[in-house]
C-alpha cells in the first residue's frame, strides 16, 4: 500500500515504514504528525483511488525522528566588471520522519 501526499508543497510517494526527509516541521522528535493532503492511495494495482484534487477522509500519520541540515551548497555570483565575485553557501533545514500509518 502506498500514497502520494503533499508536504510543504512537495509531493512524496510514501508507504508504511518509509523514512523520508521533508522540509522542516515544527514538532519535537518522538511526536506524531498527521498529513491530510493525500492525492492518491493505492492498496494494490487494481484498487487505486485518485483525489480531485484530494482524497476525502485520507491521511498519513508520521513519527518525527530527528531534525538536521543538508549538505552545504556552494554558489558564486560573478559581475560584469573586474573583481566582482561573490561566494555564498546554503544549508536547508529538514525533518526526518517515519511513516507509521496510511488511513484511507
């Protein structure tokens, strides 16, 4: 069984037991969070429910495991003139979650 759920504007395909990294969620590690924006649920290949745009009454429950930051992404901006070079770096915050229950 799997579901396609919208989390912070990103669509994730999840099934029970999956561990995924999603954009930062304001929840303590060990707590459970429920996502209601489920767009598709499939119990097997024959039984697929597609929402218009969401599946009514469906939800995905996850357990928050940890918070962290991704690897640093380095970038540079180069100007048109001489000696115009600016470097920057960025690390995105994320929350690691484990899918515990998919309710149709």
